[in-house]
């Protein structure tokens, strides 16, 4: 059986054309993240996912940033820092009408063993 761990990175309100970048260190051996040394195996993946609140007005939209829309910021990034922590990041741009209420979650699934 596969499972996915997830957690919230942040929640923001963005005016039209505003940009936000969220990031977090996800310790491979972490408190509250459900990982142990034995679970941190090659093939483990991490992603960041944005969501729009249901109470946003019609016409609100966001786009994952790129060099053309987010002043050179990467849309999604994944790295390992000097302490061995996995760092996930995402940049979004409010491309629609009005203020966008947007939240972010990180997702991860350890490699399955047989």
C-alpha cells in the first residue's frame, strides 16, 4: 500500500500581478513528518501544490511562476541543503482579476520496499 505525507507551507493573499515564493526545509529525519532514516530512500519524491480558496471571486487565477511571469524566479524547485534536508519551493503569480487567496501544501511519498 502506498501513502503520501503532506503538510502546509503557507497561506497568502495576493493582489493582482503579485508574486509569492514559499519554501520549507523538510528534514529527512523529521518531527511530525513521519520519516525515519530507513524511510529516506532513493526514489522518494517531493512536490508542492497550490490551492485557491472556495471563497475567491470569479475571475481569480494563479499561475506557477517562470522566468517570464515571476521576475526570474523558478516556478518549482527542489534541493538538498548542507544538512541533508530536502528543500521544496514554489512561486505563484496572481494572473487574474482581484485578490487571490492561495495556500500551499508539500507532498511526499517514500519509495516502497518489497
